[in-house]
C-alpha cells in the first residue's frame, strides 16, 4: 500500500469515527410527542395501534401524551386505560367526548370489566368514561404544556374531538383559542379517514367508497378538512386493506402472558383465522418513523369532504394535505414492522 493510499484510508477511518462518536450521531432525536385520538371499540385496529405506540415509546422513539376518544361509550376510556396500564403507563391522561355517536359497547371494550376470581383480569384505575374529563379539556391542557411545534396527532376515529378543539375559546388553561393552540403547538396531523382510490366490492367491481370515520360525523370531517391549520397526512381506506395483520401473529406472538389485551380484543372482534386491515396503525407508524419509507406520500394538495362523505383530493402547490401511497415492496416491510411492534412485550414483561 502506498503512503498516499494509506494516508487517505487513515483519513477516512478518522472521519467516519468522528461522525460516529459525535453527540449528534450517538444520541437519538427527542421522542416524538404524540396524541392519539381514537374511536376505540369500533374496530380492533385502534387497540393494535396503541400496542405500536407503546412499543415505540419503550424504544425511546415517541411519548404518548394523551389519549382522547370519539366513541361515546363508558367502557371505551377504561379499555384505553387497560392498555396503557398493561404497558406500565397507567397515568397517561384520557379524555372522552359526549356526542352519542357509536354509543354501543362494541365487541371488546367489555374486557375492561372482566374479572377472574373477583379481581380485574386487566388492572386499571379508570372505571367509567363518566369519570373521565372532556376530550377538549385534555387536548387543551396537553397542548398548553407542550413546546411550540412539537406535537403530532394521530386521529383514527371521527373528527369530533379535534373540531371541538378548534372551536374552543380561551380559558384558564390557555389564553389561546383552540385554533391558536393548534397553530402554535401542533407540527402535523395524520388522519385515518377517507378513500383516495376506488375500492373493489365483493364482486370485483370498483366503487367510490365513503369511509366510516368520515360518514359517522360528516360535518366534523368537513370542518377539519376546511379549517385545520397544520399539515395533514391522510391514510385512506385503501392503505389499511392492503396491509392485513396476519392472524398467525395473534395466535403465536402474544403468549408471553396468560391474558393479553390486544390478542383478546382481536379474538373478540373477529376470531382467527381472520387477517384484519391495519388502518389505524399506519398513521402512528408514519408519524413516529417518517423517514423509513414504509409509505409514499403524494404531492401536496387539498382534500375535500362532500355532503355524502366522499373524499376527493386535488393537487395544489399551495395545499396543506398529502395522502399515503403504497407499493409491493413497502407492503412486505411495513407489515413486518407493524406485526413486530404490535406484539412487542412491555418493558419489562410483567
């Protein structure tokens, strides 16, 4: 080896070592500050999404600041508390709406009330949504305490709570209105709502799909699409149905405890063999890991919600919105990530 070549190699090694040993390389970025707004109990993907959040928090990648709920049943908030407590974070604030929308128990929120030999199968403190604070109060308190432009929100239910936040006036929590709080504190919102391609029906025929989270509160979805003041990433119906959670994972990956709230919720909702779409998980994954190429994003534009609940997107260089896209390579990688994160044990396992 010539002296010149050796010198170049030594410089390269020194340079690379310097990069690796620098504080910027050794210390991860600050955890993503996340609010999770959910209609927990209407479908099991909400519960699996909470598992993803807790796994990412255990890895130091995010911090779950609050859970707010748009399903108006008294056991939705307790089941959120069940999941948080299972992962060792039972003190996370939970807020509820009182909208009378989807006011049934659902297929798995009743797990919060199950007892074995006189004791809760799943320990938790919050016994009823009637005892929980209003979602807007939780949102305002959480945002008021946050650093500017530091919070991301995953909305995976109806737009009810976030629109009520926009409409909220200044109060003792903050001298800012809801719109002002959002502008100052929220960096980005991701919503599981709408559909941005035609969907195939059971006869293989394409149709314009009016998505559940939109049609259950169309006025709120319209107002959110018109007035939300920060960037929105939309995960359409077509994304979740392309990413179906493998039921084998439910049967094989959650057995590290006798009773697992996510696995039992999945089975109660629709027992295996059934591969449930991962709609709500996608928003969380993109917000916390935006640079991993799990999804593509369109150019910016504007989403509009029609009076019948149909969502449309128009590209516009001055727009606020983008929606998710997905290719075959991303499907395989993203499904593996969602499966591994959903089933990751609490730290430490209890």
